[in-house]
């Protein structure tokens, strides 16, 4: 087994699609992985030449969706097995790709949660209630503060992955220092769980070619960005006014996470989308 993954399928789809219009409101909220309040340790080695930095798209003027305050979608069980369309098998070596969305015809989206500073006990309960798999990107301090908490968060599937050890901005580091941050955190996770996840997210949504090469050097096969975000109890879109199939959705372990997840699950139900494990769509090559 090459990665931690439980193939429990995503949360329910509700038939109650009424009042969708009431859920959509305008918003002007910024999305940033750096809003978690974790500051990096800073560069200790000379910065490398950086002519191909990749920066995450933002949702500064995107429409947003909020959940009703008193209800959640009813729980049902899906019998559908995803993925139905071909998966993307990507190499586990060399400069691995940066991915913000999965090209798929399946009615699925993917939930990711970063950092780990605030560990709300309601979050694993909510995800278990709706059988939601989730891919985590964690830093050393918050992860080691309570590894068992994060295991409960992924009880319905998903994986725990590196988000660097210290949440530093990687493009300010040498290639060797980047590798220490990326692969060092993957090693730490591997000491506590069966197998560390094989995906990576760069702090602040900033990476470069050295990031992609460093990740590939330790069995990571994709750098994940995002195509929608959860902030302040709202779903924020980079495209249109609703989720797109294949969207990677960014959230953070913050005080607003529980409310944001409720809004997200409601929006998935309204659109008939299932939250699927992204590990199914980005598998390691056979034998990887
Ligand atoms: Zn972060």
C-alpha cells in the first residue's frame, strides 16, 4: 500500500434543493493560505534564482455561498463508485506537476484542510457524520501537538500530507532547504501514521520549479493548489458562482472551519456533488 487511504465514499446528496437562491450572496473576502497565522521560520540560506514562481490564484472578488444557520443536508448513502472517468497517473520523481483542479466528468469535488493550529472537536464529528474524506496538509508544530486529532479528521478517508515543517515561504529557500522542509515533514508524518500522504501543498500558495523537484525527490507526486476556498463560513469560487466538478477546495484549521464546512457540504448537496478522495484521482504509479 503506497498511501494512507480509506475508500469510504463522499457525503450525501440531498433531494431538497429548494431555496438555492437564498444561499448565494455576494462577497468580497480574500482567500489566502497565509491567513492561518503561522509564520515561517524564514530563509537561512541564500535565495535561489526564481524565474518561474507559481502563485495561487485568489478569490478576492468571487461570489460566495453561506449555509443556512439551522439545518444541514440530510444524510443519505451513495452507491456510486468513483472515479468513473480515467484517473491521472503522474510520475513520482522529477519535477512533479502543480494541480489546482482535476479534469474529470465525475460529479466530485475534493476537500483539503491546511496548517492545524485550531483543532475544533466538532470538525471530525461533522466529517464522520457525512462520511467526508479529506486531504490534510499540516505543519510540524500543530501536527505533533495532537496527531490523534488529525487521524480522527481523516476517519472517513483521505491522508495526512506535508505542508512543510515550519510554514516558511519556499521560494526564498535554496533547493536543499526546500527539500528539508518538504520531505522532512513527510518523514515526521510517517513516524506517526501508517503511511504519510504522497501529496504536497506549498505555504502561501507559492512555489517554483525547485519546489516541484524537491517534492518529487521524496515520493510526492503532485503539488496541490486549489480552485475554491472556504473562509468565514462561506464557499468562495475562483470560477463562476458555484463549485465546478473536479475542484480542489482549500480550508484551514481555524475557528471558522466548522461553519465553513457546513456551508461547503450544503453547497455540494445543492449541486449534487460528492466529496471524493483526491488520492483516487492522483494515484502513485504502480509500485510507487
Ligand atoms: Zn498554510
